[in-house]
C-alpha cells in the first residue's frame, strides 16, 4: 500500500471506531421536580433496604393504633374489675369502654416510649429552616437540605434525667416511625436526630 492509501484506510477505520463507540441513542428523560424527587426517594430507600448496617425505623400506623387499643382495653378491664369488686351493685352505664380507632388515644411521651420513672421528654420549640443544621456545618453527623420550594420543620424535644442514677434511653432501636400533622392536615414523615 502506498502512503496515501494507508491514510485513507486509517481515516476510515478511525471513523468506523468512533461510530462504534457512540451510545445507542438513549437519553435521560426530562422529569418534573416531583418525579425527580420520587426517583431519588426510591433509590435511597432501595439502597438502605439492602444495607446490612441499616435497620428500618418505619412502623405501620395501624400496628401502633392496635397496640394502643389493646393496652387501653386491658386498662379498662382492670378498672372494670376493680369497680365490680368494690361496688358490684353499680349500674352498667358507668362502665368504661375501650377507645376505638376513630377516637384519639392520648398518653404521655414517657409512657409511650416506656421511659424510666423520673426521666421526662418534653417538647421545647420548633424552627422552620432551609437546611439542618442551620449553620451548615459539615462537621455534624447529620445534615439535610430542604427540597426546592420547600422548608424543613424542625421540632426540638428535651430529654431530662431527674433521677440520681444513669438511665439508658435509645429511641432509634424502637423501630418507631413518626408522622407529623401540621395545621390543615398536611402530613409528613419525621427523621430522628440527636
């Protein structure tokens, strides 16, 4: 082959190789902000699902309601037994009923979490911010930025040990899921941090 033919063959080979290295024409589809957020949440949940060092803290709300109803029914049964032992002639109209799923079940935070006597958990205040922590410190263990067009609602609670002895409190191992309802019924899942 002459030098001119070699250049033409090399040029043709380079063109064929360049065409062979191109993509198949797949392009990333245009997604709305909501669709992008859903894809991101799905990817995060899927990654955490198969992470051996991560245990899900999500709990089905119906399970919690059923447990609270069962506890309330048990307590109502105890009160009923105590009342019938003391005053068997009392009318049936004064008997207490167990709350249903439609009724609000109220209990203290200490009772709900099963905290030791003398340990208190109280709501302190809230903040609305674009990021948490607000100072944007990268040294913190947990940092989070709000989605575009949204804000973070930060609820602060204070845990106090009023006893003379050391108490062990571990909210993360309770496998609880916290749902916050704001004003008009807007609901959101809560992340727990220290």
